[in-house]
């Protein structure tokens, strides 16, 4: 199975931007074990590309509606990490953007350490 | 008691220069870990040669990029890395932090000290991979780099900025030649810049490296030398990167206009390390199972040896790569590659070594393609015909084995050849200053040794040097050391000294 076929199979697994269990079952029945592994990996990658992972110190600090406006084509998955203190960290596919107080404090610590050295 | 304003002021000073940037990172996940080489998915923004961090602890370098994965060589112990671990890009190309105080230090290819002293944190980050200086920035090799080894300085001269390969089987003194050359750099010739040395040990035993460091220390040259060590117990990635790290250090000093000598000991082991990495990466294997780009691995490294023109600081990097052959086979893949890249080779031979000729340099197979332009006038005027005469002697000696009847001229040539060969023998760690090398060559080429028994030549030479080193002969020694072309009257003066010495020499 080449990359092109794999991409087409992944695209065919969606109905209205959501994974379609019926289609996936149908496709997986037709694949060998090796091909199935590749297909699962490709589905995972596709899901990763379609999802924004958002970490915040507290759920009260965000407005999910306005965030959805920022990423209209993507699903937003929110989790809580109190260590961030203030701000947020989000992951879009394989890029991580960190706008948190924890990151700022870490950077200041690093800078002071370098000054001491 | 410090008041609050002072405390705040001190804190403010500490964070001065701090710039806040939102942290952005490109991440991926480990899919496979194959003995120091990992394949990671994600990392869509990684670039070739970029440094990455695996599991927030182990550094690696991106060596292959495909549409949905990156192959990374790990620069540290890799057994703890498992599938699913996070890989983060750093946005930095792999480099080594270099400062002036790296001289006298022993570091690994990442700049981590191996001598127990503190690390070099403040300095310039020099990239390990860099495109070599272009033709416009270069100039001809015109300054000699003295090895202190008579046979080399007279017949296979090396110039600053040259790449001269040292090739031969194991245990024949290749490293000895390189180490002697480093030791000789403590003798700075009049009017010439000092030469800093970098010794890159690749895939060697720790004990051998320790021995070399000890010797350099004993000879007082370690303070002008940097040792970059990737021993045989280090990961293949470090052994592959070691020569590039050494060159990056050399380029730091080159930028400052310094002359640098770099020894790669040896590139055969670097090629083995690269072959190992390439096979694990699944790259197609070529001749002797080396990957297709093995030539480029060596050529891009040795091309960084350079003599810069005055506008670019006038510094130089002289490279002495070492290649180990198997049973003297210089037509194997790696030897032929490196021979074609370099500007000449010094070939050490087991037959010569076993017959007591040390350094065991085969003058017939050795050549220096650009060094003669850098040879001093003084050396040129005495050593011009030496190489040809010695080659003729070897031929004659081979023929003379078959018959006893020889004409007087052939006998004379054979006797002279024996003495020349004996004279070019030199003890390890005893590099000679150029003036004494010239004096020895005058002694043999002008027939002063013809009546000295071969077994006394070595003693004759050392006693002659001692005699000529006295205050009485300072003028002629200075003349020989000046590097200028010798006139007939200079040679006559040297003849007189040798004759005078011979009167008191007991055979």
C-alpha cells in the first residue's frame, strides 16, 4: 500500500469531518495486518492534525466558544495543568506554543543561572 | 544589612538582558530505537543537522528526513529511550562552544570536558558542519609547517594550509609522526607565527589517548593543544562527529588569524562509525558496505583545511588525516578516496619498520603536492636531490642483491644511500630544529659521512649537533635557521665545521 492509497483511505474514513466507525470497520476488514498498522498510524496522525490540545491552569479561565472561533476547522481538547499558574499551552499537530507564567519563570531562572555560571 | 532598594537593584541587574519570548517547539514521538539511531514521527519543522532533545535528557542530531518521519542519531547513552518518548527540536544546528581557554583541554565532540575541569560555557558556538572557505578567500600554501622529522621536512615538506595524509598499517608509527609534529610546534621559527594544535582521537582505546595526553603534557605542548576524544567505547555518532568538532574548534582560532594544525587519528574509524550509522538507518550499502556519500563525508571535512588570504586574517588550518590500511593495501576504498582528496601522503611501510628504519617512511610512495612551494630556501638548496638519490639507492640495492661485481660509481651510490637511510632514522619524540636538519643533510650529501661506519652515523649526528650548537658556531647556525637560500660560502662554512668536528670524532 503506497502513501497515496493510505491518504485516500484516511480521507474516506471521515463523514462530515468526524471519523465514521462504519466506514473504518469496512476498510479495516479489507486490510492485511501490516497494512492495518499503517492505516491506524495514519488515522492517529490525521486526528492529531485535526485536534488542538489545550492546557490551562483552570477551566474557569477560558472561554471555549471564542477559542473555537480561532480554530474553526479543528476540534479543541481542553485539559487542566495547575502548574502553568497563568496563561496556556496548546499543541497544534506537532507544534507546541507556550504562553504561561510557568514558562516565563523558568526562563528567568535559566537566565539567572547562566549569569551565575 | 542590605536595604531593600539594593536587593531589588541586584535582582534587576541579574535579569538585565532577559527577553521574554513565548516558547514554541516542534515535537515528535519516538517510533523505533535501533541501537543509537531513532526514527521519530512528527517533527515537521526539523531541519537536517538540527540538534534535538529526546525525553528532555538525551541530545541527538537529525540525519535523515522523510515526509512523515525523521532519523536521529543519539549522542548519548540510548538504552533508556523507548517508543512513544517525546522528541523536541531546539532550533540550533549542532555546534561546540569554543573560547580561548579550550587550549590545554580534553573535550568530547560536544565540548563536554573529559579532564575533570569545569566546562567551557562562555564562548562562541561554532557549528560542526560548515561550508569550507571559497576560492576567493584562499591563497597559495607558502609557509612551511615543520614536523621536526628530517625525512619529511627534507623530502615531503608540508605547508601551512595543506592536507597531508599519513597512511599505513597498524603499529608502524603513524600516530608517532603526528605527535612528533605537534611536539615540534613548540619550536617557533624566527619570523613565523606559532601553530596551535588539535588532536582528534577517533575510536581509540582510552589508554592510548591517555598516553598521548601524558606525552604532550610532558613535552610542554599541551597548553597549545586541544584534544577532542571519541574513544571506542563512545557511541558511533560521537566517533562520526569528532573530526567535525575538531575542525569547528580549529575554525574558531582560524577566525582570529591563527595557524592551526589538526590531526585526525584516524579517519578509517570515522568511516566505520559512519558505515554503522548508515546501515542502521537503512541507507543502501555500496562498496565495502560503505554508504554512497562516504567520499563526501571526508571531502567536505578536509576541504575545510585552508590557508586564508591577508584580507581574511591570513590564518590557516593544516590537516594531517591518518588512514589505517590492511596489509599495506592502499588501493582499498577509503585509502584511495582520502589519497585523492588530500594534497599528498606519507606512506609508512612494515618492511622498513621491521628492518629498523624509523620513522618507516617509504619515500618512493610518499609525496607532497603543494608543500615544496612552502619549503624554505635553505632546505630546498640542500635537500633538492635527496628524494631522487634515495629512490635510486633503493633500486640499486635491490639489484645489488643478485651480483657481487659492482662498478665504483654504483658502489659509491650504494654506500651513500646506506648512510642517507641511516641518517633519516630518528627517535620518537625527538623532533629537530630546521638548522640541525639542514646540517645533517649537508653532512651526508657533501660526502662527509662516506668514511664514517654506518653504525656510527647516529652518534656522529647527535655529537655534531652538540658541537655545532656551541657559541663558536652561532653565526652559521643562525644562517641555516634564517630559511634563506644558502650560498656556496655558507655551505663551505658548514663543511668546515663538519670537518673540524670529524677530527675529534672517534669511530
